[in-house]
């Protein structure tokens, strides 16, 4: 008896590492110390020593049950983008610059080519975020997971000067809310998605005129990474008063997280076009509107609160980063929360 007969193939692990090295190399930053394959990743902080009070910010998350779609469709090259996005967007929400990322892949059986395909997406997400992929782990769990199953999660660390932290304390009645378009469902609410649509190749391969693509492609579209857009806003000289990443819990849970006591967000639902995938999901699943806004991003992946005089600069900065902004509402005095009207 040996480890391979027990279900863990060490040689496959070695091959996975070799196959993923080319993808990892694309993410490197000058601050990364050492090569790939060490017991830990090292990152120099020397470049940030001129900050008044350098502060680390971190985020960790996974892709939820969206990985099930990747398995059914046998398409694994974008799910890694989702894993990175869910972590670095939270860091960007605080005003931080993502520095590095580590991934964790748990699988029933290590198929090196599949693992490398997953990591290629992780690397692409890191490139989009400007973060280095400095480490990770691929763990085989025979007997715990089916051979063709896997799960993916990650952890990111960023930096910001403490004085530039976006905490929501600067939010003021009269602030304008600017939303930034999402790419679709992103990585939240897929347990409900999987109840509405059959998770079969036939169902996911169905073309919908209103989507302009197949159902599977629309659902698997990777989560937007907003790091560059928020950096562009900062470089335009705009002080973001509050920032909300619209993830699990939709608008009702996430928007209030960027507010201070005594302020209330008012979002106008007709201020932008809700993407077709959400309309289809609500129709096919007979999901009431409030539940949709309480579960999904409904087309807005980020919501920013800025001063009225900074709206034009904010919109232009977001556009310059290749994203689509909308003026979606305002901040009023009142009980902390959000109204959708």
C-alpha cells in the first residue's frame, strides 16, 4: 500500500505545479522575493515605507456553488477570476491596493491539466488586479469529494495609508451614489440559480435571444474586478466617502455597510438597465423583486458615495478604466439603511 493507492497522487501534484508556473509568472511584481514553490511567499514592503501609516487590508472568499457550473460545462479557465475578484474587490472597497493573492484548490482527484486551467484564471484575475500570485495549495481529498469535483477559495492582502481608508464615516446627506456595472450574476446566489435552471449541459447550452449567448456562458461570466476603476477615481482627486461591494445579500445587506448612523441610501431602480440575465432568472424562477435585490447585484457590482461636485470626475475616471458608471441615487438623513424606489 502507498499514498497513490490511498487516492493521493504526489506526482500529479508536481506536474500541476510545473504546468501552472507559466501562468503565475505573468502576475509577478518587483516586491516579490524568491521563486515559485517555496514553503511560503515573501513580499517586500520597502516600496511603501514613505506612507504616513502603512496599513494592511485583507480579504478572503470563494466562488460558492458557481464552481458547479464550471464542472457541468467542463470550463475551468474563468472561475479563478471569480475567486480573485471576490477578495480584491473587498480590499478595493476600503481604498486599498491589492498586493498579493494565494489560492486554495480542494479536489477529489488531481488532474494536472484541469488544475493548471483553474490557476490560469486565478493568474488572469491577479493580472487584472495588479496583484502577485505568490502561493497556493492544491489538496486531494479522496473519499471526501468526488473525483471530478473541486472547490476554490483565496486570500488577498493589500495596503493603504491609514488616512486614506474608506470607512463610511465621511458619508454625508446630499452625497451622490454612483454605481458601476457588473458583468452579470458574479459569484453570489448560485444556490438559487441552480434551483431555477437545470444544471445539465443541454440546459446550460441553450441559446437565449435576450441574453445574446447561451445560458451557461451568461451565468459563468467572470466577476468584474474593480481595482483599476477605484484607483482611477482616487487618482482623479476624488475622495470616496463610502463604497459598497454588492455581493451576497444584494443591496439590502451590502449598501448599509458603507453608511454611518444617521444616513440612508436611496437608489432609483430605473436609473440603469437591469441586465437580461436577472430578468430571465426572476421570470423562470417566479422570484419576487425584493428577493432579487436581496440576493443579487442586479447589474451593479459597486456603489460609491461621493460629493455632488465630484460626480463628473468620478464618472469620467470610471469610464477611463473601461467600466460603465451610472448615477443611481443619493444619501439622505435618516435611519441607517437603503430604500429602492
